């Protein structure tokens, strides 16, 4: 079946602009996660959704970052007033909660802030 | 912040040799997972080992877990050039939600 998909695959923006990154999880997966990966590092947790609600947003670095999942499926990560330090690969993962602990990752969105 | 630490940071071997990567972590866990990543993009899940398990096999992969030492190892036997990738361990801690905490990874290069 279809895996996790993310769009766009690449996004180049200018400092100060607003961006939205989209994640389509595997159909039926109720848990959805966002991670951020900087060059040469492992992914770092940003936010976790169980259904429509953000169950844990403790990884969001500041209030410029926000994510939604209004219908419990597709999620959008929103970044306001982008900064050069926001440049990274943003990864989304979904999980068939509570049946498995395995998270399935999408291909990521590479965000470059000029 | 990263909980896991992996060593070595980089490993270069010849095809057919075995590759061993190690991971250490700091807090109690529900399970530990290993992922592979090619070219800095999507992560592929390899294997999951639960805190009450000590060893697990999947094809050419063997994972061990020592909760008393808070460490794990991933062994890839009879390596192939296609195994060239970055390998990450990730821990699922006792907090809710199964958020994963990743190490910084081992870059494995398998030379033909």
C-alpha cells in the first residue's frame, strides 16, 4: 500500500517568509509525528498527534512553529517568519496506534531559508 | 537534545565483511529501534527490540539490547554495497506517545 507522503519535496524560501509543509500519513494510522533533521544529525522530535489533537508539542522550538491535523489524517506544519536556522529536512511519520510501535517515515521536505 | 550516542560515527568495510554499530542511551525505554537512511532523506525501519528482549534477528541483521548498560548493537552480516547508508538507533522512552529520540548515526560505507 501507499506509504507516508510529504509535499513539497524541496522548498526554498526567503528569510521572514511563511511556509507550510504537508504530510499524508498511511491510511488509517491515528498517530502522526513531525521531526526535524539538521545536516549530519539525527532527527529531533517536534510534535505528535493522536487523532486530531496535538498530544505532545514539547519539541516545537518556539512559537513560530505550529502544526494542525484538523480531520485526523493530513497534517500541515506551519513556520512563520522563517529564519536561516530553520533550514533542515522535515520528516513526518505515522503509526498504527495502538497496534504497533513502529513509525513509518515519509521522504521528508528539505527546507532551505535564504 | 539527542539521547543516543552511536559509535563509530563512520565505518568503512569491504563487501562480505560484517559491520557492527553500537548505540548508548540514557533513560529507561519501552523499546529501541534501528533505522537506515539513504542520502539524508526518508528513514527505513529495520528492526525493533523491546526492553524485555535481549536479542533479535531479521535476515542479515542481528540486534542486541543490554538494558543494564543502556546499550544496543546492530550487526549486519555479509555486507553488500547496497548496505551503504546512515544507520540510526532510536529509543522509545517511557513517556506517552512513543516519540522517538534518535542518536547521531553511523555512516556505513561498504566498498565493492
